[in-house]
C-alpha cells in the first residue's frame, strides 16, 4: 500500500516525502506487530520468527518439567 502511494500521489515529488513515507511504514509496522503488509515479513523478521518459535518450544519444555515437579 505504501509503495503504491508514491506512484499515485503527486506529492511523491515533494521534498521530504520519502522521510514521511518511511515514518508511516515504521508506524504501521509497529502498530501491526511487524506484519505489514498483511502477512508479509522481511527476511530479518523470518529469522526473528524462527527464534521466537524456538523460545516457545523451550518454554513449553520447561513448563512441562515444572508441572511434573509440582505434582
């Protein structure tokens, strides 16, 4: 969506437009939890997602161990 805005908008020729567009992209990424545009992720985000999945697996294993100890 943000890329198309520059193509359609005559403001794209205005000085500072790229900075404003970068700020909008950062805002949308922050507000959508990094899932901007809908469902697409950057390569760095994929690495972070894989790391997060690993952490979740380790957390589940630790929780299982704690549950066994608590019984």
